[in-house]
C-alpha cells in the first residue's frame, strides 16, 4: 500500500489531494505549522497529521509531496532528500489523478475557484458524480475534493508557478489572463505564452472554452470556443440582469438562443463564469434543464463572497480576493446585490512579494465601497520588503478618488470597527490571510457591545393646508420604524411654522437653539410633510445647508415636482405624454382675464381641471364643465397659490405608480383610484368615506410594462430620488398620460403609495428601512464629492 507524506497538508490544494489519496485507500500523513479545521477533518478521515514540522516525520518508504513555496532548509524536505524518498510536486500528484478520468481543467488568473466549483456542482447535481480537486470548499459537498464514480474529473489548474503545464486535460475553461505572479514569470510575454501552451495541451478542441472579453485571449485567438459579452464570441451573452444575489442572462450558442439562465451568484463576472460552465456542460451532453437547475441551486464557495452572519441589521461577508482585479470584480458584484446600503471594506494585503507586484494597480479598485479600512500586510512568513507596506495602498486609493480610506490595526480591528458600524451596513473582509477570522471576531464583539443605532428625526405638521394629512401619515411612519435599529427624535411644526420637540423649552423662535442642536444630532431626517414648506424643496434645502441626510426627493426635484407646470414642461421636453395645459400667475390673470379665456378655449377643451400649481392632495382642484364655471374655479384656486394650472381632462382611468430609488429606481406595478369620473379631492383621499382604491390595477401585462417604462422616464426626467408617487391617466384608447409627481406621498391608512409597495413585497418596516437607506446613500455621495473637491 503506497504511503504519502504532505509537507503543508493544511493548505487548500494539498489537503484536497490528501483526501483523494485517502479515498484510494493510500496511507497518508502530513504536517502543518498549526492545527485547523482542514487538518482536523483530514485526521478524522484517516490521515496522520503532525502539528509542527520535523525530520522525524519522514521515512524512506514514503513518497513526499511538496509545493513550489517550500524552503530548501525545511526539515522535512531536507530529510526527504537525504533519505532519497520519491518526491512529487503537488501538480504531479494531481496530474496522476486526472489521467485516470476525463479531465476538465479550469485556469485563469481570476475566477478559477468559483468556475471550477460551479462546474463540479452542475455535474454532481445532474447525476454525473464527478471527481474534483479545487481551491475552495463547496458547502453543498462540504469539501474541496472528492472521488466520484463518474468519468469526469474537475481540477483547478493554478498558473502561479507554471505547473499547470503538467496537465493534459480533455476539456478546459480559461477565464482570463492578468499580470499576477510576475515573481515567477518575470515578463508579460512569458505569462501569456504559458497560457497558450496550457490551452495547446487540451485534447478536445470543442471542449475548450476561453473568454473572448479578455484582451490577451482575444489577441491569441486560440483553438476552442470563445465566450463573453463581446459580439464576436461564439457563445455570446446577449442580456444580463441582477435579481438580489442572483444573475439572470441570455446566451446564443450554436445557432440557438437560451433565455433567462439563472445563477445564484452576483456580478457580471459571475455571469461570465456561469456562461462558460453552461456551454461546456452542453458540449459534454448534459441535459439543458439539469444544467439550469445546477446553476440555480449552486450555493457558492467558502471564502468567495461567503455570508458569515448578520446582527443588528449588519450583514457580514468574507472573500478570498486579494489581487486588485479580483477585489474590483468582487466589490462590483456586492454593490449590485446590496444596492444603496453602506459598503464597508476591511482589506488585508497579502504577502510582501504580492503587495509589491500590486503597486500601481489600485486605481478605482475600491470605488464601489463607501468606507475602506486597510490593515498591515499579512506576511505569511515572508520577510518584509523595504518600501512595501499598507501605506502605499492607502495613498494610491486616496489618489484615485476614494477619500474614505483608513488604516486599522489588525489586532484592534473588532473593537474599533464595532463603534463605527450602523444598521443596514454590509461589511466585507477581503484577503488571503487571517482577515477571514475578522467577521467572527466582530460578531462576538457585538455581543459584548452593540453598535450604535441610527438616530432618525421624524418631522410632522407643517404650515401648509395639508397639516392634518401629515399628522395622519406620521402615525404610520412611527409604527414602521424598527426599534432595534433606530432611536427616534420627533419634531412637530405648528401651523404657524414653529418647530417643537420633546424636552425643548417653549421658545417662540421658529427654530430654537435646542431644536437646532437636536436636528444636528440626528443621522437622518424624515420629513413627513405635505404641500408648501415641506414637499416643495424648502425644508430639503434647509437640510442640505446643514449637510444632513434626509428621506425623499432632494431639494431640486422636490421643487420641480411640486410645480405642476414646470413638471409638465420637462415631461414634454423628454418626449413624454402629458395632458395639454395653460398656466398663469394671479397678476397675469387679473391683467387680462379675457385673453386667458381665449387661450384656454383655443388650446383646451371642456371639461377642464383647474388646480393650484404648487400644491398636492387635490386642495383647490375643480372639474370645470363649461366656460361659465371657469372664473369661480380660478378664483378659488388662487386662494391657495400664486399660480394656477388649467389642463384638459382625460376621460379614462386614474392609475398610480409607486417609485423607489436613487440612481436605479424601481417602479412597482400600478394601483388604481376608482373615481367613477369624479374629482379625487381631499375628502376622497383622506376620509373613511373616500373613493375606493385597489393596490394592484387590473391591466394587461403589456400595458403595465408600458406604464412602468413611462413612469420611470418621468422620474428620471425630473431628477427624482428617494421616492415618489406618479399619477397617470389611462384613456379609453389605452394610452397613458402623465399627470403629476408627488415627492412625499401620503402614508395614511388610506394612502395608495404604501399599499402598492406592500402588495409588491415591501411592507411597513421594510419600506421605511429602504427609504432611510436611500437617504443615507445620497448624503454619502455628496459628502464624498465634497471631500474630493476640497
């Protein structure tokens, strides 16, 4: 029975080979500098594992397995040479194991582990029972290596030391080529040539897939099948979309369109990886539906964007990425998945030699992060190199436009970072060293000391005619604020415009010093105000002056949205349909009433709607059936506003849409107000006997899609952010007409905006959380820009 001894058996690659040899009933021993979960699992599987390395562990009858990084003075390596033991490099052992099966190798500077794991799982879940040896643990298989009963062997082919040239695989995937491991290759030409020779070793041309988006591979144009987003690729990704932590994509391959392939990974780079696996699996004759099922049910790889836990509304992720290219792709994928949540990165550079190679490659790498903390370099037993340190990484990151980059001592990390974190944060630890332990350390520390809550200032009342609406809405907001996440500071504005707060003295000043101090002490402000001085950009401008985060549209889009005439003009400029209108000021009307009558008769037709230009909630709105009723309606509208808008009435249905988001807004399917042709006035909106509404309008799918597209265009044309309710009319011919935009929609028990969000899965606390996240994100963006300007 053959005996093998592994020097460094606890490494991810070496441990996999040891496990495969144990499966073949070989006698396996090995040593490592420290005990770990990997070495403990190998011992349980039957290996003899030594903690610490000694010449006494080596006997002449054993074959000794080593890696490229072994030192010549290593006592076990030296003893093996002295005893003339058979010696095999790690890659030679893998080559021997691969020769027994139909070998499928995955190579590339980045993405090898994820892609090889994904291929393994697709084969396993489709009943192929592959053998595999990869650089990460697949949670569903609970291992990084295994011996299957099938014909295939999936191997991760590492290029770091050039030993991937030892393999002669049947098929392969090559993900990319980047200038990494240059301490071995020395020149770019040597690196590229090595990949060319590797691909030349692949025996089946129709089972070799290479990324056509990669500049080096595209220039080489090797044999096999190209895949990617580029139009010239033989397997062409024609569409990609994100859905939470999954990606959906379409591909064309060999004259056929494969639609809506789903992979349970995030980021465009993982759509690329999954497309290569999809193509190779098809070429192997695997059933399409089985491939789809495998991609959809894949649960990732340990240390590849691995979810480590969640506490106090803070999500912790861990990723092995340590090269700038890997980091960039990982953070882009996380950003796509988490949206506007604050992304906090804890990065540990790996090894002095690799850190030296990476100098000059960090430009823009951390741009998707909101806050970056960089520890000292993880030495991995290397001797420090003069001039190479974490400081150069921080300096380069600052220079590339990321001002929020700081140094954090590794041994102080957990205690220091807990005080900085807030609910809704996403924390990712990055690096190949002991940074992987940090998430657990932080979660343990949070048991001892909870991170601070967010202080939310909720503002109600106001000096507008919609004061009472605000008081009704604020009850819903307060009930939806998560007690574990937020400390609430309530502010009330009287009808006279005086700010009040709990515990403040009865000052007659509009805003007393006590009130102002409490405003400044809030992390974010939530104005639950409607109409003038609350929804029209006035209070938002005040918050901007104070550099405070707030919920809802910013001061510019609020002002635009609450000016119905300006909104309509912008919509028309953007080519979006809105009802024909005429607008005028009180002075213009008084100076020549007859002229305005003529303009209205010329451009509009009765019935018309007369409404104050700058108010919401249908205050002062009149449906005018004949010209004889016009003067009285205009006079009443001027009771509430300085400008009046007169527009055509659209005969049809009143359809409303809820919109949520900053740069990437989401439009939910619409609801409907069952007006029966009557005016949807204040009483109709906010009383128990008001007009009935339905949160999901009964419309054909194509009309819903058309309306959502139109509404998104209106939201973007007016530069809305945060949230808005956008009202439309659907005429009898099936055409949508944009009516108005409400930057702070009602949140009462009768309001349609929260109802529409709720039927689409965003209820109560979740909706309010989302609004707060959006407000915080906008403020962070502005703060970052201001820092860069300074």
